[in-house]
């Protein structure tokens, strides 16, 4: 497996078999760097303090900015709510399509009513 975690991370020292540098596996280093395992979970597994683990193995893959994804999901739900106003879906059907609860779809329907007042005039429950 090619190494993709930082090259400055410490290498195993086989003269000290009980040290953290020797006990942590290559896979654990990779998982820590890729954020597949948390520092807290790995520290518990290795029976060390998480601050020491973070100090010994600093730096990880950058956290992905989830804000654009969240905004896109909200826009999708508002679009589905607009289709409720147009009569294409009932609230129950729209909730299934958008994979949300009935109450969440109700909230997005209220938002769509304020965004599209002309469509809301002809809408009846």
C-alpha cells in the first residue's frame, strides 16, 4: 500500500516495542490521516491520551466544506415543495421523494409559499 500520510510522521522504533511509534500500525496511521477513525477512538484503542496522539501524529486531510451540499439539499426540498403547490405531489408523496419526514416537508412547504406567493394562492391542503 503506498504511503499517503505525511512523511514527517514518526517511523517505528523496534528497539522500543512498547512505544506508540512502534505499536501503531501503518493501516491505523492511514485511517487516522484520512479521518476514517477519530483521534479519540484510536487513543482508546492504543490506551494513550488523545493529546499525545495528536502531538505525535499532527495534521490530517482537510475537512470538506459541507455548506454547499447542505444548501443544494435545501434548494431541492424547496423545489419539491414548489411542486406540491403546483399539484404534482401530495405532502406525503413529496416527503417520500425528498426522503424527509412529513413535518419537515410541511416546513419547506411554508417556505415555498412565502417564496412563490402566486402559486400559494391556488393551493389547498
